[in-house]
C-alpha cells in the first residue's frame, strides 16, 4: 500500500511517547504563557498590531511576488536599513522566515569545495542549511572554539563556522569572541544565528554579536528572526554589503520565495522602533529569566543557568516531560516541552521563556505550578 510505512512510523512514535499534536490557541486564552518566544511582549502591542494593519492597508495582504520581481516594497527596504543600523551592520536582507534566512546564509556562503564547521547544538534550520549546502560539513563539540580551530587546520579553500548565539534548547550562550578569533586565524567566515539574542542581549537589545563586539566585522554574518523579540514573522541576514549583494544573486530561499508579507514587515518595523524608544525592555527579559531560574533551583528543580531569556528544566524521560507539560497546562500554565528528536542529546526538558511583561506574582505562580506538578 502507498504510504504504508507511515503507519509503521506512527506506531513506533506512539510507543516511544513521541507523538506531536497541534493545539489551536484561543484568542483570549487564560493560560499563563511561558511557552511562546514573545520575549518582549510585543506581539500584541497596539503599536505593533497597528504597524501590521497599516502596512496591509497600504501594500496589500501579500507581497505579490518574489523579492526580485514585485515582492520588494519600500517598507521592506526601510526595515532592512533600520535593522542593519540597529544591530551595527552595513546591510540587511529580509526573508519570509528565520528558517529561510539560515538556509540562505549557509548555502550561499558554503560553495562546492568549502568546509562548514557546525556546532553540535545548532538549531535545525542551520543543520538543514548545512545539509543543503555544496560544501562539506564537520560537526564539532558544543561551544568549543578550539574544536572549531582544529577543524579548520589544514583545510584548503573557503571555510565558514556556523553557530547559534544563544542555543534554543538550553538557552546557553556561545563563546562569540573565541569563535571569531578561531575563524580569523584561519581566514574563515563566521555565521551566527541570533534568533534568541536580538531584543534580549546587547545594548538595548542590539543582539549578542553587538554585545561581543563582532557586529559589523567584514568576516561575520548574522541571521535573525523577526518572530521572537520583535513579535512579528520573518527573518533577516545582516552583514557586509558585498555579502548581502551575493545573497540577492545566489540564495535560493531568497530568489525563489515570495517576499515577506507587508503586514509582517510593518509589525517588525514598529516593534524595532518601540525597542529603540524603550531599551529597558531588553534587560528586563534577562532579569525575568534569572529570577525564574533562581526560584526554580530554590524549589529543588534542575535548571540550566540562563544567558538570555530561555530557561531549560530537566525532565526524567520523554514521557514524563510530556505529562509534566500537560499537568502544567491543566493547572493554567503553558510551557514548552522538548524531547527527542528535537533534542539531539536525548535529554528531555521543559522549556520556559521569560517575558518582559511577566509580573513577580506570575513568576511565583509559574514556579509553584512547575514544582507541584513535577514527576
Ligand atoms: C535558533 C533559531 N533559529 C532559527 C529559527 C527559525 O526562525 P523562524 O521561526 O523565523 O523561521 C528558530 C525558531 O523558530 C530558532 O530558534
């Protein structure tokens, strides 16, 4: 039977407790949200939703074509200019998602004969970029500049190292200055995914590369998503103008994809301007994460010290992680649940995200529910 193998896979997934389900979210949910990536609480901010609505009224419901045909509006160009300026880069290019931005950066910067050195904890979109690229990938130990150095020694030809700045599962930060030094010693480029750094780390949320002093360097390229701190949708690549021009000509997820919807561009631009005006939002997200961590560990739970706004809590097994998240939900708390195959190390966790707009009482309630429902 066609697709018969799907049923076998479904049965294996069921037995391993790894079935994923979709849970439609109601507009006015009473759940306390520690699962979304809306770190700065901007997704529903009136200025952001009005930015989306105004852009849709002005430019339409969709971009109407790929960026190289009709899909580049003046709004896209404005967003690119302001995003690059804010994060400290010469130029930026906006994509329909952070996923597409990562595929673009890795594939376009790793031609045939090149070496890609990829951190073992990288996000799936960077991993998929490595899989699609013409170059050869070498996966190296997590957050280890010496491992990157070792991989680059003796390679003849173009090379690039790729890493998340803040790892999405455990929320730990990569050693950016060490990575930049290792790459520079060997004339390699560095591609950093700042999906979880933008809006949270660096001066006023300018991101982890800005904080580490590597933003704007001629050998550093950064990808971001507009869907987390900026409360919108879409992604971008930031870097030297010559790299951005190369992407316009060579990145298939740019060339063969409809441009970002105007509403998403308008929302992201409004959020960026709001963050510029209210820079304290960035530091507050980090402070909430640390408070969550302190209270969780004081309650005897095993958590990873957060470097940004993600707090990871260890669960004993995939099944128990799923049940734990479901029990939290039943008690009014929405948390993320990460388990294999989303986590290559096989460790299951609850994943909590800090939000600027969480009150002290909400943090206390969240920790109480997590403690009371622990397996
Ligand atoms: C580290 C990281 N990179 C890239 C992405 C993809 O971004 P987007 O959701 O905008 O496609 C995500 C999450 O979604 C992420 O966590």
